[in-house]
């Protein structure tokens, strides 16, 4: 996982403001691997094709966001990707943003 997962790793000694700033940057167009599409929004990587989003990044962003609305949005994207990407209920390594 990326720095986005810091609250899930059991380490409480991190700077909360630095984490929020990092989170804001990772989940914004300022991150060259952040993609917004007609179907999905999230973080990709240099290890997958451009404009492909990692479902694992969607999971981490959902688990670490305090907003129930955002969490529901991410979970809905995850369910959709699992049900519509050519498999029945499993995740691919990445999904195209559109």
C-alpha cells in the first residue's frame, strides 16, 4: 500500500496534518497517476497502463476516509468493477477509468 494506508498500519506516531496533505495530493489531479473517468476515479501506477486504476487503491481510500458518502462512492465503484469487468465478483489488478 501507499502512504494513503498509513492509518491502517497501526502506527500512530505520524503527523496527521502531513498525512492529510499527502492524501489530498494523492487523490487529486496533482498526482500524475490519479485518474477521473466516466466510470471510475482513483489512483493508478507506473506499473499498469495509463488511465488504469487500482481497485486496491479504491479499497484503501475508502477505508481511510472519514466521509461515509465518499466511502459508499468507493465501495460502489469496487462492486461495479468486480461485476462488470469480465469476471463474476473478482477484481482485476486494474480497471480503465472509462
